[in-house]
C-alpha cells in the first residue's frame, strides 16, 4: 500500500493531535449539558476517526452508525446518496453529533442534516476530519474541521479509493497514476 502514496498529509502522530483537539472542543461544547449526546459515525470512512475521537472525550456519549453510499468506486462524487444502513437509535429530542471523514461536495452532509433534523433532533453538530472547501457544490459546512485540504485525493485512516487503503494508519495523497489508470 505504501508505494501507492505520493506524500503524507497527516502522520499517525499528527492525527492523534487533531483528534485530541477535536475531543476537547466537543467536551467544552457539551460541558454542563445534562442530556447525553448521540455521536453518529458516517460509515465507512469515519470509523477510525470516530473510535479515536469518542475515546479521547470526557463527556459521556452514546454511539450509533449509519452507512450512506455516494461514491461507488470512483474518485469523483456522483452527487447521489443512498442509505445503506440506518441508525438503530431515535434522534428525536437528542443532541446529535455527526462525525464525518471528509466534506467534499457537501452532498452527503446536506442529506444527513436534512434527515436528522427531519427526525426531530434537538441540535445537530458536525465534526469532520477533513474539509475540501474549494470542492463544495452546496452551501453547507462543518462546525469543526480538523484539517483543510485542496483538491488532492487522499486515502488512509478510514478514507478509501475503491474500498482500498482504509487500513493505512496515516493519511496520504494517492499517486495520480493509481486512479487515472
Ligand atoms: P461529498 O458528499 O461529496 O461531500 O463526499 C463525501 C464523501 O466522499 C466522503 O465521506 C468520502 O467517502 C468521499 N471522499 C471525498 N473526497 C475524498 C478523498 O479525497 N478521499 C477519499 N474519499 C473521499
Ligand atoms: Mg468513500
């Protein structure tokens, strides 16, 4: 896998620092809140970040998972979202924290936001590991973003190309020749 990576964007150590900061931000946000926030991992991309993030937090939280598919196997967003696996928990009246791997076009986030607010969540907070603001096609943004990147295609630490590279422990830019072949 390593030989398909052009350069490293975030090392394991840098990821751990970003996770720590995001956890502190969430702890501060929910300090003194009586209700237990429901943290939602948008699978599969956010799973590594999610597991590290919830363990770095002090706030007692509940966790849940949802799978949406938007990309198929290409490196370009189709703009189409489909719920592959829905939440087990009800979000009604809950403080919901959505954890994303990356906000790219913003299509996935809009879909998730509309769905979760439509189901009556009390509040909706988005934490993302990566943000590609220059790629946005819809007007939406995360409340907390760990790292902004340009138009590169990145993989590792949950992020895939054609379902591959998710288990790389760091995040790197994929060599162009890999996805342009
Ligand atoms: P959006 O709906 O266009 O914002 O796309 C969000 C989803 O696209 C993410 O959850 C990722 O699965 C995928 N994605 C966007 N950019 C990248 C990337 O650079 N590497 C891997 N996956 C990406
Ligand atoms: Mg993906």
